[in-house]
C-alpha cells in the first residue's frame, strides 16, 4: 500500500470509525476527473461491515465516495452525490464484497475476512493461496 492509499484508509478510519466498530473489507480507487485548473477527483469504492469483538458481521454495505488528492492532502468532495441517502449496496453477504469493489479497480486494501469469504465463494481472482494476493491487509505490528 502506497502513502496515498494509507492516507485514504486513515481518512476513512477517522471519518467513519470513531467508535471502532466499523470493519473495512475492501477498498479500491480510480481517478475520474483531471482538469488543468481543478484538483483531480478520485472515486473510491468502499465495502464495510460492523465488527463486535472478534466477530465480523456476515453482511456488508458498500458505497462510492469521492475525494480530491494532492501531495499534501486528501479531502472529501461531491458529498451531495454520496453522503446522504442509502449505500449503493446494502446487506449483501460479505463473500461478494471483494468482487463488487474489484468492479471499479484493483483493490489496494483487502481484509483477511474479505479474502477468506471470496475464496470460500470461489472468486476467480482470489481462489489460490493468500500469499499470491499482494493486496492483503498487512498484519498488525
């Protein structure tokens, strides 16, 4: 995971996980706009669920967020398009989270739970050994 991707994950943790009960399953990102006078806009697809202790909810919600990024900051943008209203995916089994995030772009973050669920569901990209998945969540140090 590069520094920008770490910054995105940190922004999401601080904005959406203040109580520590949100569990990010998978996240991907792609640039969708780059005007000469404007900062680039990036679409970020997030699949998340709740976690209570060591137990991860078997259903996930997912949505597309939009951010602007430069070398110094990452900020939410276009909030009117995503902040209010229901998520794009609501209450879907977590075995489908990784595939849904992958529809936008290659995930830069995949939790062990999302990987395990995708493998159990025979997802073609993640059906081999976990060592082959370079996007897997890094172990805690």
